[in-house]
């Protein structure tokens, strides 16, 4: 365990809120627009409202869990306590799928923005992203989080420039420029009918995906009992504002149909192209958004690297994955857990398109959401006297709402891309088989998540004696 320790006290609640925004902010620059092709503006709006409800209720639930069980395992640690070793492993691997795949999708968007700016994209950019930003994380967590916070501020400025630039071009009629199909319930508001709402779920999720990664920094936080709830809720509030502004003023300025053209769907530099469409050509504001917009993509790429490394570190430290993956270096950074998923992500970016990668990441995310919310409900009912520095408003009703919406979102991934979802279901099943056959026999008792379980078992035996 001495070779598997993280740096304590590196982050307060402001950095945690910044981390939450950084995880997600790339979703405002690219990815969400695929939802317009699936559901039209009205379908994406309703999907966003539903998924925002899921994330708000989930964040309140995670604020309680992360202040109660502050470990680097995050969702895996919560599920381990509530659902046992198999539930913990199932949650942790779903999160790992999400965090290993999401940076690959973001890398393709960074490549698109770079290609628009300087004419260089593709594998060179993908490789550069992984080498540079994994390298910064290897140097140290405090330095990485502070740099991430600075990059996120630049990204927020870029979003503000985009919104201000699109306000003069905004017209309500622009929101409804996608022609209605003959699908059930189709109209100018829902051009692809009722099923379009459901199909837009994964891309509405892209406005918020990965905010749940904030608890992964618990062991590196000064005071998890207060900093975690503040960081999670503060980050979510900012993301809600950004989602509303982008969803209204992007299509409202350029026209929803502009986002569904082959050019827009193939080019990840979405916001600059939207400004070109709105103004009928290139503008100085568009150039600023393109340059500064890279910061948004980089912020999410950079921060999700932090998330996947901590999730893999925690699963490995406890014996669920090979123990070599949790080795830390002299600067207390999990170097193996940083490098291995980085190699996998680079290969995915080379071989799979951005929309498919989003759907795969959402599959892993929504499975983990359902399991984490189930964990909240189980812990509330089984351990009502557990010390909870923060308590979820509404209790299990709140987490129950998030659970139902998460299950609906899991199904939506099969509507959007059944083959990709089935492949990931197969990969997920292989992880479960690995646990059942091997890793459940090799758990490490000294890992924090396992210590919690051991203490709980001992207390139960004492109470029963």
C-alpha cells in the first residue's frame, strides 16, 4: 500500500467545482449537435430537460455518498459498500468504460478544431494530446488541477464570446428549420417524432457527462465532508447555465438544420461553423471561438484523464484489476493507470468516429448511474444511522428519479447505435466474467473500500453477539 498512495490536500471545493466543469465543458463545443439529427430541436430540448433532471438528482445523491465514503474509487466505492464486491466491480468497470472512451471522442473533436485552424489533424493531434496531457498528470496532481482550472476559465470565455456573437442573429423560427418526417408525433417542434426524444438522450447527456467524476478526487481533497458537496453542486449549476445558452443560441442563430448537414456532422469544429452559417462567412468572433474553443475540449480531455486514472487506480489497489495498474511514482501519481487507458483511447480515436464513441461512453456512464443510485437507496435503508455530513434533499425519492431516468438512457444507447451498444455490452460482460473467475479471489483487505466493508462486517458481528 505504501506504493499506492495519492497526494493529500491538493484540492478545495473551488478546484473541485472547476474539475466538474472541466470534465464536461467539451460537450458544449461539440457532440451535443448530433442530437439535432436524432430528435430535432424540440426532441433535443425535451431530452436535455429530462437528462438535466437526472443529473441534478444524481448530483445531490452523490454529494451525500462522496461526503460519507470519501475514497478515490468514487462510484465504485459507494457501490462496494452498498452492493458488495460484485456490485462495486460492476459499477467501477462501467465508469472505467465511460472514462476510457470519452477522451478518445474528445480527441477527435480536438483534431477537427486543429484541422480548421492550422490544417493539421488526425493521428498526429490525437497522439500529441495523450502524450502532453498524460505527461502533465504524471508530474503531479496539484499542478494538473490548477492548470486544468486555468484552461477551463479560457473555455468559459470562449463560450461567452460565442453566445454574445449569436444573440444578434437569434430568431425563434431558426429553432424549427428541420423538416418534419412521417414518424409518429412528428411536427415542426418534433420533426422526428416522439422516438426522436429518446434517441436524443445520449447527446443531451453530453452536456453533463462526467460531472459524477468529481468524487474520484476525494482522497486528494482537503475536507471531503464539505468540499465534495460544494464542488459537485457548484459545478452542476454552471453546466446547466451553459447547456441552456448553447442549446438556444446555437440553433437559434444558425438554424437547427445547419447542424444536421453532412459538413457539420463530419467537422467537429461545431461552434465556429455555426457562427459562419449565422453570419454568412468567417468573422473575427468565429476565429476567437475556434482558437479559445480548443481550451474547452482540452479542459475535458485533460480532466477525464485524471478521472480514468483514479478509477483504474482504485479498482487495481483493491485487487479487482491487476495490481500493477495501481503503482504510484515518487510524486504520488498513478503512472501505470495514466498510461494504459491512454494507449487504449488513442487506438479508439484512430478507428472509431466521434458520434459512436459518445454513444459507447454514454452506455458505460448510464449503467454506472443506475448502480450508484441503487447504492444510495440501499445505504439509506440498510444503514440509516451512518454518519452523513451532507444529506440528499428528498432522500431516496431523489435518487429514485435519477435511477429511472438512467435506465431509460441505457435503453436509448441501443436506439442510437445498436451494434456499438451490443459490442460494449459484450465487453462489459467479459469484465464481469473476469471478476467471477479470478479477481474476487484476490481482493486486497488493506484497500480503503475493503476496509470499510471489513469494519462494517465486524460491527454487525459485534451487534449480533
